[in-house]
C-alpha cells in the first residue's frame, strides 16, 4: 500500500463486515473508502500506523480514535 501511495496509484479499501458495531465512530460496514495517505506516530516508544481514508459518498465523518477531532491522541508530540 505504501509503495502504491508513494507512486500516486489509487488505493481503495472496505470496512470489514464482521458483526462489530462501528456506528459510534461513523464507519459503515461493507462500505468502500479511498485511502489517501499514511503515517506512523510514535507514542511512548510504540509506533502507531495510521491510514487516512476518504468517504467518497461524504455522508459520514469518522469520529473515533485518531480522527481529526481526537484531542486525546493528537497533541503537540504526535502532530509534529
């Protein structure tokens, strides 16, 4: 995936439909998303791998951990 994104190839993915309720964070099971970027963040010597996704239908916005509004995980150390 990283190589594809680095070479500007389009990458898509779908949320799993495994019976887990993702409605609290506005992820739609079985729905396709465009993967538009990636990053790695180090927290307390642990690396967290993140992907940035876009909802092509634009009717829901992810609100869970590491979303744009997540002030708990995004701080001055992880934003740099």
